[in-house]
C-alpha cells in the first residue's frame, strides 16, 4: 500500500486482535502529523463540505492530508464518506440541514416527523436515486478506485435502528414514548430498518470486496473481512429490559451478517447495557467512549471497566495519552488489546513504537 508500506505484513496482527489474541507484541495504532501538514486539508471530514463539494475535491483533500500523516503500527490510511450522523435517516428521505457555522455535524428536520404513523413503516426503504445515497455511493466508488493499492475505503457512519427511528419520528422523546404506546410498531420498524442497514452495507461491500483485503468504517480500525462498528446511542434512554426486548434482535442481526464487529458503547448511561452486550457470542470487541464530561479523567478511571470486558473474552480498543501507555500495559491483558493514540511528531511516534517492540 502506497501510504502504508508494511500493510500486508500486518494481517496476522489484525486477525489476532479480532479473535482476542496477541502475537509477539501488543497491538498499537499511532498517527502523527508529518512536516508541512495544513489544517484545511481536513475539510474532507466535514459533513457540510462533503455534502456540497464535488466528490473529486473531497478525495483530493483526503489524499493531501494522508500524504502528510504518519501511520504507525496498525494505523492505516482510510477514507469514509462523512455526511453527518443522521445520514442513514436521510437515505430514507429525511431532510438534512448543514451549516458552515458548525460544519463538523449535520441536523435532521425534527419539526415535521417523516414517519407520522407506524402504519407506514413498510414504506421505509432506500432508493438508489436518493440524492444523499447517490453522493455516498459516488464517494465510495471514487475512493475505492483512486485508493486501490494506496489507502482503504470505509463504510459511512450509520446511526441505524432506534437511532434512526428517533429521527424519523421527530425526536427521541416521541420515539421513547412509542416503546410504551406502540411496542409492536416499534418492533416492526426495527426489522424494516435492519433491512435498510443491510442494503447500505451490502452496497458498500460489493464495491470494495475485490479491491481491498477487508473493510473499515468511521472507526479507524481494519478487519480482514466484513466488519462494522455497531451501536445504539439512544439506548441511554431505556432500561436493560427494554433494550433486550426492543433492540437486541436488530443488533444481533447486524452482528450475524458480519465477520467481525465492534460495539460503540457511548456514554455513562449506556453502561447499563454492557452485560447484555457481553452475552452476544459473535460480538468481537467493545469500544468504550466516556463522553465529553469525562474527557480529562484519564485512562485510570476506566481500567476496571476494561478488565470486566476482557474477562468475557472480548477485545477492546483503548485511547491513552502517550504517558498513560505504561499504565495500560501494567493493568490490562495484551490479548485482544489495541492501544490507539496520537503523537505530536513522527519522531515521537517512532519512539513509542520502539518502546513497544515495533
């Protein structure tokens, strides 16, 4: 791979991680800026830019940033079409709003619920002619073509399932009440939304399967097969009993359709569902994200949580600062452990790798 010369030789390390194993050294992914990096090249990652600019221009920005980024250990250059967190709902027809005043996200129109009745749930489907879906597929095709032998192409960030249902219904407050007022409608909608999720993933996979040796997504992690980062952010609003009743079937369906899966566990309120997740046999890994209010708490606060996950033979991705790496190594098992971090320079990154036996 042009931007990652040792990529092919890393396959055993990726496989070991996903199978909760370890080879001759702990898995680490580290990036750093090279000389001459300019911040405006990061526009490829901003939803308002991606949605409004030509696909070629988006990829040009990505490639310029990639040329000036150091990828160490298991880190690899990857592009994915970031059209905002509600783009899956936009694929289904929801109106999306972008603003250059806040160009790192997007908003769906909650004022006018797209799904005003569960009697219409069977009508939910993704059209290949949907403008957002066409842009998503155009970006994937172009990235796969331009990136062949140079970098990886990933699937977009799909907030599907109940995350999408909350958008379709005009907000999480309405969707949560539906769990009480129309439980059968919610369950039916979850099955329909799974079919839509499957279409998005299968269309992505059909493009990349013969071009690159595996898959990736918005989470900077590679797998030598069909992989996706599954999630349910609005699960913070419900009890474990409701999670099991309404969300587990759709989640397991996603996981069963993949070779490798990692669950994006986001926020303290989501921790109440961890035991349910750890029971899923085919779920390979957990990514814990504590949220903004704990941004400065440090890795030590979560060591017991990581140990709990490791005890259930699930792999973990941890995000220590460089001066916290030794603390991670002293407290967590190397099996299924991926240390993901950033350095201030290429020289600093290489020093970290050398200390870890890379």
